[in-house]
């Protein structure tokens, strides 16, 4: 049995969980907002005394693979509508800048042009530029999957290079640095 899938999900106070059997959608509503997710029709979802239990019908490889996935998705939805998610990205490089106006992110990343990135309306984006530190982009929202996807898109605009460490990285991320060429003797 899936180690993650068999764990019960605790349902905190103030969070409403609804499972619609006809169209197989799970909806979670909390103080931060509402999220929905479609679940495979084979899985059984039970709600018992403040916990949600996900059961799979058979030991097929497909059911085993999806058991932990659906449990994690539901747990992430509950955490998102309760507390929300936040990711911070750091721009490391001379002249790298970021600014945000109404969910449009403008990035200067050492190219000959500025890059404008439209962030989905479900997310809140901020660009912080403090003197003496690298510019920081802060993404906040309730959908963990969407925040991760947007953060990965921003990171892909300027990947961290291993020699000088320039590029976009998560705050606190360690980058393995390589030694350059040895000087000629």
C-alpha cells in the first residue's frame, strides 16, 4: 500500500470539503479561497470525524501510482486555502532588475531587451529591490501547482550558470560552482 496514500488528511476548522460523486470533483473552500480538482472515478473518498481517507479499489499499477498523488493533491489544496503558499526568487547578476505592476512582471536580465511576463490573476506578485541586496520576486497564492509552474517559468528565463553564479534562483538555493580554467604556466 502507498505510504503517502494511506495517511489520513486532517480537515481543520473553518475548511469545508465537498466531494461531488457525479462529476468526480473535490472542492475545498477556506478563508483564502476555493480550489477544485478532478479525481479518478475508481477512487473512494471518505470523510470521517475531521479526517479525509482516500482508498484505492485494486492493486493495479495505475491505482498504486495515483493513490499517493491524489492524497497529496488534496492535502495541498487544504493547506493552500488555509495558509496559502509563497515562493521567493532572487536575481543574482550585475544590472538585473525586476518590477511588477498589476500582475505584469518586467525583468531586466542582461539581455538587449526587457522581458514582460504576465502572471496569472490567481497569484499575487511583488518585486522587492532593497539597497545592498539582490532584487527579489515574491509569488503568493493558494494553488501550489500554479505557483511552482510560474516560478519555474521565471527561473527558465535566466538559468543559473555554474561559473559566476549569475541567474535567477530560489532564495536560499545553493548553487554548485565550478572552477574556471587553470592559468597557463
